[in-house]
C-alpha cells in the first residue's frame, strides 16, 4: 500500500451532510472487476447532467456547472472538505477507490460512517475527523480564499491552514502506523499465524460444529 | 464487576490477539462472498501468491447482478456484458480456489443474507463477515456479523481474521407489544427515525425488549439488517427458543451430540442482567405505527397517519437544507399527507424483506384484490430459490399473480438496480428494501421504504394506505 506521511493540497468544500456511497460512486460502476479507473465517475450523478454508463468517455458528457468539483478554482483539489456522516451507506470499497483515483488524498469531516472510514486507510487515503466548529471555519476560509490549501502531517497529527493555524486530530495507532509505513495489513496479521492456528485448534475442540459443516 | 453484554461475550470468544495499540485480531467463522465486492480480493490473493486460510469457512453466491426473469438460461441470460463478466469471475474464482458456491442455476442461490440463515451456514455465536454492509442481518442469531470492504474480504480470505477495534455497547429496547399490522420493518424504521442514520456509529447495537423477543427470526433479521442504516455495523438479538428452533435441521446445522453441545453454548448468548451499556434507547412497541419513508435518507420517516415535514418549522439550518433538498428530489410538498403519495411501482424483495414470512404477509393483503391500474408495475422477488419454491408450494405465487403482481426469480433486483430492474426518472416506488438514497433504485427514482404488508396495501391502492384498514 502507498504510504502517507505528509500532504499539502488544494481544498474542495462539499457542503452537504450524509453523503452516501451511492452518491460517491453509483452502482452501475461497481460492475468493474478492477480497483482502478473509477475517478471519472466519482460523484457521477452530482457531477454530470446525464445518466452515466460504465466504460463511457466522460470528457464528452454535459457537466453540472454548480457542482463544486466542476468549478475551475477547485480543479486538481486533493483535500476534500465534507460534512457529517460522510460515506454512509454500503460497504463498497469502490468509494475510496474512486476518491483516490480522482486524486484526493485527504478527506476532512466532523464525522464519517464506520465502514467507509476503515476502507480509506486500506487505500492510502486519510480521513480526518475535526470538530464541527473547526470544519465550519475551514469551509468559510476555503470558500473565501481562492487557491486555499491545507497541510496535513500524519506523523504530528495536525492540519495546518495557510495562515499557520494548526489543528490536532486523533487517529488510532495501528492505522496510523500502517499508513505511515505503507504496510500491507495481511502481511502484518500473518506474523501472528501461529496464534491464529492455536486459537483455531482450541476452537475446534470447544466448538467442533463450526468446522467442516456442510462440506 | 458488571456483567457482560452479548457483544462482549461474542468479542471475547473470537479474540485471537489484543494489540497494544487498541486494535485486535478477531477470528472469523464464516465469510459469505458475492460477485460485486470479491473480484478485487481474489485478484489481490493471486498477485501476492496467497491461498485462502480455511476453505470451509467460505460460502459464495451471485446475487446483485443476476436477472430475475428468464433464469433457465443461467449466465447466458445476463444481458449486460459487464454484469455477466462479474458473475463469471465469481464462478471462476470459486472454482480456482475451491470455495463452495451456489451458482446461478442452483436452487440454493439467493441473496447472501437470505441463504446464510436458510442453510444453517449462519449459526448462533458465529463471527460472520461479508463484503456487504447488510451483513448485520446475521446478528439476529446472536452472531457477531460485520459488513466489510473488499480489502478486508481479502484479509479474511488470507488470514481468517479481521482487524477490529472494539465498539461501544448500545441497547435498543422495544418494550410492550406491537400493534396488529406492525412488523419488524416498522420497528426498525421507527428506531432509525428516532436515533438518526448516524445514531449507531461506533456502536454495536443489541435489540431487546418484549417486542423484539416476540418477533419471528424473519422479523429479527429485518431489524438487524437495517442496523447499518442507523450507522451501526453490528446489530444483534439474544439467542432464545425462537433462534434455536429456526436453526434446527438446516443443511449446515450440527446434529446429534454436536447439536446438544452447541445448544448448551448458544443458551449463554445473551447479555447478563447486570451488563452495562454505554447507551440505552427505549421505545414503546405499542406506539409504533406502520412507517413510510418520505425522504432520501432512512431517518426521514413518518407514521402512515403522518405528514411530510415542513422545512420552515425546522430550526437546525443543516437539517432544514436536508429536508428542502429531499422534498425537491422526491417531488413532495411540505405538510403533504403520507397517504396522498401516489405510486408508480411497488417492489417487494431485498435482503431486508424477501423471506417466506415477508411474502406471506404481503400475500395476505393482496389476496382477492387487484393491483391498482394506476401502477406501472408491482413485483415480488423472493430472496432465494428455496424461498421461491416454498412460496409456490404454499400457493403464494398464485395469489400474487392473480392480483397482478409479477413473480420473479431470486436476487437483489430493484433494491439497488444493478440488474435490469429499475425505476424510471421521477417514479415513486413503495419498496421493502433498506435504502432510499437518491438514485438508489434507478437514476432519478424515488424510493419509499415500507414493510411488505404496507407495500402490498400500496400496490392494491395506488397510494399509501394504512394496511390495518384493509383487513379482510
Ligand atoms: S438486497 Fe440490496 S441491500 Fe441486500 S445485499 Fe442485495 S443489494 Fe445489498
């Protein structure tokens, strides 16, 4: 997995709460058996005026000029500023894949849905929870100031504004460690293969019906 | 010391390793796989040269993309080539890695969350995962069931473990008895209406109280299924006689001595009387009315006797904006009576409400009646081939067909419209599924979440009605 240490990037403010994963990447694009190529269909129904189809050339489609990512000033944004309960709904990992493929590296919101939050870390994407008042402030600043960038430091667990104001954030140690070092979760878990085996052996004795049933 | 909650017990029983940083390795007894969230996981295994840790823990079936008509043609009947590739890829992966799969022509095929319990592949006390957020369904059996993403699917395939942090405990207690015509679906919609779609975030929810204990396994599954719509990855109900009676004699269930030993263990799967919960929410079952969602989030619900809200009366600006946006999308006016919402289509199905009891409830309402001529379509999609067969044995298919509903083959169907079944732009649908997000059932489609009985009542009326007024 790609490591994440520090990032500075243009902020796109998406002023809407409860953004669900159907909105992030609509179902017709889930038919792909790949992990890449979802970027052009990120927020498809909000971003374009027509109905999107898989494997279509999106550069020819009519865009919704009101949607934040279609405004020139937010072109190449890599930090998404969002409202509460971002990523609610289905467990589709296609949502972080689409955000990543589009070019986002960081998502900041007052709260995230659990599965989405977790899926981000598996894909080198950093979701940051900040207090709702801080998020409000960042929204105001990002809307007022063209070219507004934020600097994120995962080591120090801080988000810093252009004026130098810094906000700390929390992230659990294991996820941070994996992300900082770009570690493959599976590799880390397999270091404990012996423990897993011995758990399994004792479970086979205490709950034999959980093994081999129906096969 | 306070006693343990059901979640605490399930957690402890599956804990392989507690890490210093607060994360833990949890052993997974069962993984269910389907075609949408697994291809990239199998690909990851192949690239890394890894093998599944334990084949017999896995069970696969295609459900999201399968057509619900013309099924005799199997995979060849899937018109959309991209959908077809996904189903073929699941077959190929299961064959290559040696995983048991109920393929498209197998009578046991169906929606993952229907077939697990139906087969006894879901047993009390198990830890269960699936690359699908409605995996919480299986918690109805006193299981620790998590919806996971594709990277985690790969992780569980490779290690039989999930990396988790322990969640907080929430008890949702529904006391008293439910009124006639009020179902598990109405209960869970009322709960979500009360605590909101983020109310359960970070919690494992246990549903308890007299009203929950009085429900069948189907009703409990409907409630646990929608835990995720309340923000909780995990929902559970304690094991009791109802649970044990349901799992007896299923194909994967233990028999003989193993059954007796299993039952002894299962009887311990309830929260201790003195268990402490981080949060308790209480509802009175008798107060719950049949529910209808009017907006674009499952928390936007009202009782059948209620009205669409007026944004002008909402004081929170973010909520007000949400209501305005939802009403615009849904094409509804403030203060409109729920019973005035006219419908274009009715969908009875999905992992929330496509089990035999759901179909019986719907059939009881439409029996001897006709689908309103103002509807374009009303369809029933059973949750599995076996549910379909049983319904046909009971004559439910005849009742539906005579009333003018379409009787389809099993799959997810119009719940998320990945196959050919979908809503047209602006169409209103009474749906027994679980999500009413914008575009969920088709681009521009307008979904109203209801129980099977309420969907059936809407089908014969052309608009929402209180199913209790239609008693025979
Ligand atoms: S029926 Fe709907 S919610 Fe359930 S698994 Fe299928 S698509 Fe998901």
